């Protein structure tokens, strides 16, 4: 075959495997060839697991040869964000403190992908402990945007998004605490999906902010995201926040969306937003009416507090979750003469600046005296933000917004200015604050860089979300 296999979607690759047009080994090889060609520049991967991948691919090929029916993800290459454990493979979370750490078990989502026959190519680069919106806080250097190497790919699932956008992999998984799958999806021009909180197990995902974290996917199409979601979602005895609710999204993708009400929140078009991005998003939203959907103006009045709420609660959870990296139990240990100094030095040398900044912020908002003013208040506002959505969803079936206020920005542009960097999460954090599912799909370009359109759904109503996103994808 002359066609480049690595450019296929999950669905196309599955058909090709089933029809014996190519083998799973050939498919994996085309991805590794692409990685060899591009990754010196992109820096999307931290670890490549080529030998293991071929062994897995051979298993699929044997099944095909033996005429055993294969599952849709079987034999399909996937890249895994480096904060998600794969047994026996290095898992750094983009941090120096874990630069030598090896995963001791498979995360539940990985276990489920493996049992579906997935071929894991390797582990992707990311902002340190998933803290960042540009990929630049990684200890292993920044990832570059495949559309323009001077630009960031977004973050924190920077490597996963860049790897999918550059066809180094067929799809990837990432994690989304405040937008880390949707925002890089938007900046790299691929589909980024994050489910309702509690859908996907967090077992084996390194905790950043546990009440916000969800595993999500980066894919070339909405349909591919639906396949991955159906495979990895569901109850897990290792994560007590998972729910036992049916996941059935693929079947409904084709349904028409005539009469569906899509809410357009006025608070999502803010001052400071790039004008061309705004125009592109508005044009895309207008097109949705061609599908028979009704665009309904709504208001989510607490939106202006979402970013502040997130940046109080998230560091609080970060400071607690990252206390386990003490130089004793995992990874990097600094040389020192006594125990206390060893703890301090290991953490000081092991964590990057952004991680240390958030640990300090978190300990501050949790400290006695400030707890009521910051942490408790933010928890209360969190409820108000959720109430806003509940009220809106009495009137509409889902919500549409921009994913990011700008297209991909220059590497280095916002790095020394954390507040400006945090602003790039302004449209994505609310879904995590309220625990709602969200998906970003490409909807056009500005200065040759992709723009994303975000849909936010009701709790556990991924069915509508996928349906709308799939229909929209068809006309955008
Ligand atoms: N960019 C956001 C942050 O820096 C989101 C991170 C994430 O979703 N993991 O916190």
C-alpha cells in the first residue's frame, strides 16, 4: 500500500485490518516511522515502547489470520499521556521528580484499552503533573504545534494532541482537570473529549486535583472519540467515584438534531478574546441552524467566577496530592546530610516552578485563617456555578462555546506570566468545576491555525454531546 497508514482514523484503520488491506504490524510501523521522522522536532513523546507494540500488534494479526472477529480498537495504535500508568513503562508526569519512575500496574483505562487489543506506542509529553496550558512546564522540554513549530500545542496534554495532529498516532488519551484535553485539541485541530466526572476511572491516573480530574481522549474524529469512550468508561472498583451507568454513544451518532436546543451563553464572548477567533466560532454556531438545531441565548451569570474558583480549589487539591513526592517513596532523591533537608531539597530540585507555585498557593488557601476566606468560599461558588448549568439545562439540550479565546500562541509568549497563561483556560474550566462532559471539535482556522468549538453537555448525557458534535463535524 502506498497510502500512509498512520493518517487513518480508528474507523478506517479497523476496516483496513478487517479487510486484510494491511496488518497491525504495518500499521504500527507506519506510526513509528512518522515518530522517527517528526518527533525530534515535535517532542511529543517522552517514551517509545516499540518492541512491546509490535508484540501486541502481532497478536491482532494472528487473530485476523485465524479469522477471529476483531474489536474496533484491536490492533489500533494509541499514545498514552505520561501521567497515566502502563505497567513496566516509565511514567514521569513530565516531572524531574518522577524521571526514573516505572509504572507498577496498568491504570484502569489502560487495562481496558489493552483488553480491547490496543497497541500502545508510548508515553506522551505533558505539562508537569498536568499543570499548564502550553506544554512548556514539562521537565522534558516543550512540545511544538504540528501546524507551526514556533507555536505551543496547548496543554497539559500537549504531546497527546500534537501526536494525533501530526499523525504520529491514530489516537491518544490524556487527562482533563481544567481543559487539558479540550484546549490542546482546539489548538492542534483535533477532537478533544472529556466525560462527565465519574465516567472514567482515575485509578492509575496520577492525581492532580482529584475532584476535577478525568481521563479523556484526543482523536481525529468524533466517532473515534465515541469508540474510545465506550471502551474505557464505566464502574471500577478501584475508583469509588465511578458510576454504574450505561454508556451508549456510538449508536446515536447519525440521528438528526432537528429541533434540538443548543444554548449560547453570552458570558463566553469576553473582552480580550481574539476577534477573528470569535468571528470564526460565531460563524460555525450559525451553521448549526442548518442542521435544524435551534440556537437559544442563555446566561450563566457566575461564569466570571469560574476561573478564580478553579485556581483556588485546584491548587488546594494539588498541594495535598503532591505531598506524596517526598524523595522517599517515589522517584528523585536529592543528596543531603539529614532527613528534613533531604525532603526539602528533593522537592525543591524535583519540582519545577509551576508545580511549586501551585503547592504554595494551595497550602496558603488551606491554611487556618485563610481556609474560610478562600477554600470554603470557593467551594460555595463552585455550587453556584453548577446551579447555573442546572438551570440552563432546563431550557436547552446542550451548550456551545468557543474552546479557547485565542489560537495557538508563540512558545515562550506567556511562560513568564502565569496569570495570562491561566486566562487561556477561561472557557474550559467551568465544565470541570461543574463535573460536566465537554468536547472540542475543529471549526475553522485563523492565521492558518486551528480554532475549536466546544460543546458542553448535561451530566451523563454524552449521548447528546456526541450526536451534536458528530453532526456539526459533518458541516464545519
Ligand atoms: N491549563 C489548566 C491548568 O493549568 C488545566 C490543566 C488540566 O486540565 N490538567 O491547570
